[in-house]
């Protein structure tokens, strides 16, 4: 595929026409205004009011309620037109933010319409290892020796374990499990204290080692399983990768849209000296 077809601005341009047609099709019908002094509520408008009321209240409106809805729509249209005529929408931060959000919705919708090839998603997966990597797991046995055992007590317990002593018959009684199944670091740290899992990763597999301090005290540890972090296959996380890829494309499309729109404007800002004076105050 030529490089230009992969550019966000090209995506935006190709999708703009389709999006325009789409939003024209699904947008709420506006009253057809013959002149500025006519407010028309069409049958399409009334139908939409009935549908909205039914969806909200689980029943259609009565005739009296429908008349009230129509009068509310007429009042709204009159007030909106007069507000626009007076320029009340200009300088209103709430209205400006809402309009900006609607423009952003256009680019978000454009990104949602993109359907990348699997190779594109695979490349995105590999380029964002930190987002999609599966954490490693550790399984281990532990003997709890108390909060502050002496060096002699630690060495004696370690020697006994190396000699084949039953770990279930050693150490002090605690609420901690003597055997921890394969768990990710955040789970291990949740039970033993922050940083405990990282300490275990340096211990040899299949041998008793330590001492290792947790939030409770001193432990002797035997790591039974250790699986390193891995990047999953695309099939395992395709939905997540697609979501993040589209988010990235939406950001790129938004930037491309703004750049394209700004070409129609002459932008004027305060001088460097004026800006420097402002921040120096």
C-alpha cells in the first residue's frame, strides 16, 4: 500500500464524505424554516418526540402530554433562535466546549470506522509491549520465622530445610499460606507487602533461600515455579489492541483535522515580548 494511504489526513479526507452522509441520515430532524419568522414542528419531529418519551417512560404519551412536548419544542426553538440572534453563544465556555466535543466525536467516529489488517494490529502490539505484556508469575513455599528471628535461628531453620525437614512443621503459626500458587507480582505484594515479589525473583528455583523480609517479618522461601513476563499472541488480546489502535488513530485524525482547518485561517497571537511579560508578572 502506498505510504500516502496510511497518512491520518488521508484517512480523515476519505471518511469525511461518508461521515457527513451518515450524520445527516441519523441526526435528529430539524424543523424546515421557510423564513426566520416561521417555526414548524413537522410530523417527523412529533414522531421523534413520541419515540423519546416512550423510551424514557416505557409508554407512549397521551395526546395532552404530546401537546405539551410540542409546545416545549416550540419554546426551545424560539429561545435558541433569539439567543443566536443576540450572539449569546459566543464566549460561552459551556457551549464552546460542547461544540468542540461534537467535532471530536466526528474524528472518534472516523477512527471507529477503520478496520486494520491483522499485520497492522500485530505491529501495534509489538510497538506497545508495556501496554499488552502479560506479567510473569511465581509460585513458592514459605516458612515464617517471626518478626525478628536471630541470625542463629534463621541459619538453623535453613539448614534443616536443606536437610529435608518438613516445612509444614517449621516456623511460627501465621495466617499466611505455606504454599502460594502461581500468582502475578501484584497479587503476591498484596498478601506479603510491596516489593516482596521482586525480591523472590532473585532466588534460585527449587531451593530454599532467604531470609526474605515481608510486611509481617522474616521468611524462608522456595520458588517452585517462575514464569517470565511475555507478550501474548494477538488472538489473546485482539480487542484490546484494536481499541488502543483506534484511540491512537483518533488522536492522529484529530490533529490532522485541526491542521487542515487552520489552513483557512490567519492566526494572530500576542508577541513574544507580550507573552513573556505576562508570565513574568
